[in-house]
C-alpha cells in the first residue's frame, strides 16, 4: 500500500454501489425465498461441491505461500475496510477471478494463473479489490445462487431446467450490474482509474507478449466511441443483445463506467476519506484527526 492509498475508514457499500446494481438487487428481493428455493432444488449439495472442488485444486495464499500476493490482499482489505477472506491461486489457461461465499465458512477468492501472468502487481491488486467488492456489498448470496442455478440447469429434469432458466436470466442480469459496483471497489483500492482500465483492456485482447505493446489511451478512446452507440434506440438494442447472455458486461462498457465515475463528485468525495485516520485519543473526545 502506498502513501497515496490510505485506508477509507468507515467505507460502506452504499457509498459506491452502482445504481444498476441497486436496482437489480431490489428486483431480486421481490422474489422472497429465492435462496431457500434453489438450495432445496439441489438438496444442499451444490455449495459443498463448489467449495470442495475449489480448495482441492488450488494453492492457498498466505504469509508463507506467495507472500507478495498475500500482501496485496491485506493492503486492499485495509483500504476497503474489510476483513480478509482466503485467497487461492488456481492453474487455468483462461484468465479469470471469482468469489465464493458459503454459509458457515470463510469466503474465498480464486484467481487463475493465466490472469496473474497477464497483469502487473498493481493490476492484480485491482482484481483482488474487485472481488473484495462482492464481499463488501454482500453479493455472496446471489453469486452463489447464480453458480448453483447453472449447476442445476445441467443436472435436473426438463421441468427443473425450465425453472432454472428463468432464474438464470434474472440472476445473470444482476451479476452484470454487480460487476460495475465491484469495478468501483477496484478503483477505490488503487485510486488510479488507469490501472483498472488497463486490466479491462488486457482482458479484452491481451496476452503476456502483447500486454506491453497495448495503448491504454487508444482503448479508452475506443470505450468512449462505443458509448456513442447509445445515442440511438437501435444502438441500445444492439448493445443489450450483445450482453444478454454474458455473465459480465463488455470490457469497453466497464472501462467507460470507470472513466466516468473517476471524474464524478461521488468518487472525489470518497477519496477525501483517505485523509481521515481514526485516532483513539481523538475519539474519546468525540473527534477525528487529519492524516
């Protein structure tokens, strides 16, 4: 953690939650008992399957195991004012990272080795902070349900498949909206929009050999150009069709959102929190002190 990334004391999820995330979460809350329904369909096996499958095939990061990555996790948690989850590194040729929160167990983050190879340490911290955003915003319940629904769709009878398809559509829409919030968490942790947008650029068309040659300014310009398509109704429909079946928004859309939010008064106001450090003596007197 550098001097410029002081912990954001007292940071709360609703301080940075994206409006689309809030709207989509409220829609899901209109389906009472959704959590119970999915777990009844799978008989409680699904969560255990995902949990065991991940911890059995990955490396747990710690002070003794990949300590540099462990420190990135601790620093990001300190900045975002969050208790550290477990962090696992998993061999996989597809660049990816994800978060899993199981009832009664410590949540954990998994990062694929191919993503580690693609990114700089600052960018890896942005990825970790993005995943921490899911935990900060308590996305774990719905993220787990999304995974369970996908599992159920592959294991159930045709009637069960019909049921889960409807739920999957609703949950995938929520997941895409939640990603915008977690990109904001990545920005709050790194406090540099170029780091977050660089991750998105590399996810779009990067490789270990190409990454040093990529031009971030050109990618940001590309994101702004894509945004102009929304000026027409047809363009908006085409964009919706592109993302309807995806679990994540398109990287250029995510870069556009970070580009916008990094210039917003909301983000600038949150950054002011980094100069506020809790002081026990001052607190006994009912106050705070500047860094």
